[in-house]
C-alpha cells in the first residue's frame, strides 16, 4: 500500500512538472497587463481581440492546413512505405531503414538548412508547397517507426493466405493488414500532427511570402514583445484538441468494450 | 465500426480543410506583399490602405535584419515593400538586391525632415524612404539603482552584478564596448576590436542575461534593473513602468533608421510606390507612430501626435543631443571577425 | 509477399528530399566562396580546420556535457514513471501516457517562455520562496535553467518508448522469475530491465539528439550566456551568412551523433537490425 502511494505521488509530481508552465500560460491569457511578468487583474479582452486580429487568424489557418495536409499525406505514404519496407529483404531493407532514420537522427537545424538549399537550387518559390513538402518529409519517418512494430506483431500468415487465395496486394493490404496495424497508424498520424504543429526550425527555413505558421509568428513577435492574444489562442487550441482527444478516446474505449463483448 | 469512425474523422477533417481553402482564395483584388518587423505597424493602417486603394495586403514579419537579408537574398519570395535598417540598406544596394524608387511617384517625400534625407547609407535617397528612426541607450529603474547612470562604463560597475541585461546581438553589443573605449563603432581595426572583446569578457560575470526583445519584459517586470535598449522600445517600456529612465550615454551612441525599400524582384512595383507614398501621409504616419511608439521622421505627423508622445524626450530628443552619434555602416566583410570575437566571448569560461 | 514495391515510392521521395539536400550540405561544407553563387565555390578544408580549434571544441564539449546530463536525468525521472504507468489498468494507462503528449500541443516556444515567468527573480517560484521567509534564488539564466528546459521539453521522448516496450513485455518471464524464487528487486534487475533496454536506448537517442543540437532553450533559458553548438550553427546561417562554415559544423554534429548512436545500439542486443520501434 505504501509503495502504491509513493508511486502515485511520484507520478503526480511528474505531471505537475509537465503541466505547471501550461497552467501559467492559461492563467496569463486572462492577465490585464501586456507584460509577461506582472499580474494586473482579470480580463478576457485578449480573447475578444483574437477574433479581430487578422494576422494571428491567418497564421492559425496556415498552421492547421499545414498540419492536416502533411499529417494526412505522411500517414498514407508512411503506412504503405512501412508495409513495403517490412516486406523487403537484405541490403535494400537495411538501406531503407537507415535512410528512414536519417531525418530522425539529424538535428532539425541541419534538416531545415538542407531543405532550404534544395528548394533554392530547384528554384521553387518558397511558400505553402515547400513548407508542406518539408513537413511531410520529416513526419513520415515517425509514422513508419510507429507502424513497423505493429507489422512485426501482426499475424503474417493471414496476409499470405489472402494473397494465395487470389486477393490483389492492394486488397490484402486494405482488408487484412491495415485493420491489424491500425493502432500503429493512429499513433503515427497523431505524432505527425503533433510534430507538424510544434515545429519551428524547419518551418522557419522553408516558409515564404504570405505563409507563416504560429511558431514563426510567435518568434518574430518576440522582437516587440509577445502579444497575449497568442496566449489566448494557444489556450483555445489546447482545450479544443484536448476535448477532441477525450471524445476519440471515449469512442474507442466503447468500441473496444463492444468488440470484447462480441 | 472502428473504420467507420476513422472515416468520419477523415471526412470531417477534409471538410474543414476545404472550407478553409475556399475561404482563403475568394479574393481577386491586386495584391501587395509587405515584409516588416514583427508588431511594427498599426494593423488599422493596413486596413485603411486596403480600403482606399481597393487592394489586398499580404503582410509578413521578420525578427532581424539578417533574417530579412537571407530571405531576400535567396530570392523566390518576391516581396513588394520591405523595411531594412541603415547598414542593411547599404549592403542590399551593394549587392543589387533592391531597386531605385521613382521619386516622382512619392509626392509625400517632401514631408520627411531634411535631417533624415541623403544619409550615408543611401546618399541620394535613390533607394530608400525613411520609416522610423531612433537611438540606442541605457534604460534603468530608478528605484533599484541608487545613482543616476550616465555612461556606458556604468555597465561595468561591480555594484550592478546580476542586474544588467545586454543585447544578444554581435553588432550592438560590440558597439557598446567600442564606445565605452571611445572608439568608433564602425572600426575596422582588429586591435580595437580585440580590446572591446576583452572588455566584454570582463563584463560577462556581471551580466544577468543577453537577450533580444525579451529584454522589454525583463525590465518592465523589474526582473533586472539595467538594460541596453532602442529608444522606441524605451518609450513603450516607460508607459508600462513609470520608474524607468532612459539615457543617452556620454560616450556617444548609435543612431539608426528603418526605411522602406522595394526589392529587385518585386511583382507589383506600382502598388509598392503607392504604399510608400501612403505611409508618408501625415495622418497615417501619426496614427502609426502613436501605435508603435517609435519616432517618426515626419514633422507634420509629429504635430498630430498626442501631447504625451509629442513631448516625450526619449522619442523626440532635441537634435543637439544627437550630435555625438554614429550610424552603422555595412560590416559584411568584417562579419567573420565579429563572429570569431563573439564566440570567444561566450566560450571563455 | 509482393508488397515491397510500396516501399519504393518512399525511397525515391527520401532520395529527393533527404539524400540530395544532405549531399548539398556536404558539398557546402567542403567548399568556400560566396554562399549565394555556386560558381564561385572552390574545394577547401578550411571550414573544418577552423572548427578544430580550442574555442569551438570547447563549445562542442559544453553541448555534449549538458546533453548527457539532461539525458541521464530524463532516464532517472522517466523510467520509474513509464514503469508505474505500464503497471496500471489498460484504460487508465492509455490516458496517462497521452498526458505526456498533450503538452506538445502548446507551442514549444510558448511553453519555454512560460518557464521565464516561473523562474524569474520576481517569478512565481521566488514569490513563494520569499513568502516563506527565505531569500529569493537565482533560478534563471544559468546552466541549471538550461538543463531544466531540456528535461522539461524532452522527458516525454524518454517515457514513451520505454512505456511502449514495457507494456509489450511478456509477463510470463517475470512470473517465471518469481517462481524461481527471485525477489521483486532481483526480478527487475535481471529480467525486466534488460528486456526493456531497446526502449531505453530509443529514449536516450530521442532525448540526446535534440538536447545536443538545441539553440532555442539555451538562448531563452540560458540568457545566451551558455553558448551551444546549435547556437553556433544558427549564428552562421542566420547572422553571419557563412553557410559553408555552418554546413561544416552541421556535418560534424551529424557525424558525431551517428557515431554515438551506432555505439549505443551495440548495447541493444535485442535489436534485429531493423531499427527497432520508437513508440
């Protein structure tokens, strides 16, 4: 019992450590003063200003578009690539895996810089396309790394049987493989989305005219002081995502319970 | 069941996405692309411009002159109006990155104070039109510092250990040390730079932090007592905390300008001229200067400012006070030297 | 199975967006000239010579030290949490582990800014300290603050892979160990921990790499008094404009990381040469 309590307290402490800064951010989004340090009374004016601040709304729009498109695309590409790599042999497999590891192991500043050099040499105009290409590229390896372990746990014979029975590879993937590795795909997609939303360095080096996501804007805003409207926006985004996640979680729990019953 | 649910999520994401895309491109007015410092314009001014000229403004921001330089130099972004500072304008002219402005299209140029025209960085104002100007100085909290500060050398006083915030900028911080030693901040003499380096190494234990613009928050919230800041920031900071005092150090300081220029690869040159001319309209310039707190170079605009700002000696000092100032020159061939010195300061334990 | 062809599209993609750009960085590293006009480049080892001087090596050394310490702290803090959570009932443990991912949805820069509010001289922590009658502490702008920032930002990367390995672990092995008379501690040391090594190694990798290459944390929480290799690289690309020297340092950092990861994975006997699972 004592041991149980100790581990409860320990876990609680870790979560306090993780969430204190977030609570501070949320609390300060209701701060009347524009300055970060001083508490100067309660207000919701930043939330009201948020809806008339075009610049911030536009970067929110780009943040979401970039995150949604690149996580969708990298999830699809990553899943198929993982299935492909899983089925490769020998040198090709090793090569593919190591290539896949490169962006994970590379410091993001190196990846960012190399993208910038590439786009410049290819004479691509920097903008939404380049930033999405870059995001897809650095998100996909994480999708693959979350799907691969599930593939290894999967019952290989089922897919083989399907193929032997005349199923096309695509049909086998859709009906046999994907359902088995779904948890890995979902984790991968979530991860890709999170990485894309949270990225600053790579976006910064690959964004162009008219396109800036929240990270880029916060960073350039820092020069003249962070506008508390950003705190308000982050609070809203954070709560929305949290609610969304809770709903998904509730749904999937229910479904799990149902499948067990059936 | 599960796949159905996944499908519905995907579908809803797709719908959200397409709504965004559709709402994003339902605009066929002519577009002007502007690239400016973060939080350095009154957003309402942009709205007025959009309305009066029936155009669409796409507005992006950057954090340092060097960020701006990299973006412009690498090309492909084609902004129509950008806002570099003095030495960066010099460099951009040298590297052929910006184009000449057709002065006939900028009638409002006559509103600009003569003092701010034809400066060294652009001798005949062929390329640039002043936007804002200011000085660099020491800001301190008179409640936390027991004597008035007057010179850069005060920043080396042991008594203020852990209270000083310096700028995290090679150029500006080296300039402070050079000025303390009574050298030119544009010096190309390696010995003088080495001396400045040693001064900064000596100062390092006294410094609380080297910051960019977080410095404003730190000083306002009395996190530290003394800082090196730009005059426009000082105005904003003193509005928030009345205990703050801004001084121009005796040894002399930096006078700087931010100006509007048109990059070589601008797509809408005509509109760029109209925008620059618009920004020089006294009512617009006054509205803008009131909002950001930096000093406008247009006497007619200054007249329209609130009394509080108009009489603010930090934003609008007597010109006699500005005699002992220097404008930065383009240092591009000295950059490696600056970089080495800067790294030596921070790798010396 | 004939599924491997699905991997080739990805290989082509990676060749274009990872291999070619990296080769360009290598090319920059071994040349000098005006960064902006390729035709002026000439082959040179100058950039590397310049790096291997005491000044720059000291910066690299400092970065490695801080990254190592923060990795160790993350491991010491993260392993027990991952272990405790993995022993919870399924429906709780999934929520608990999600709680480690959620903070990442608050922008990274903002989260780090929030620590300024907490640690400052007049910050929230010092407010409580002075209320209790103690003298305020210098918490911000030193190496400890940088370490804290690293641990805070990268702890989830340690917990997630360890958790994922622990939950997949075959419980019958642990039971067997008990049956054979081993106590809890011995079982943990001889069975659980060795089996969780792949997760530990993934965790170490995922924490060490961003920690050794960060420039934002040292800049915001270290007050730029602590200069790390990431700051040096950023400086070259963003301020000095010497892409060649910046590329050379990137390559050095990359090679260093790849070598140390190759060495670490030697300890990971369970790995079947397929990269293992990060999550």
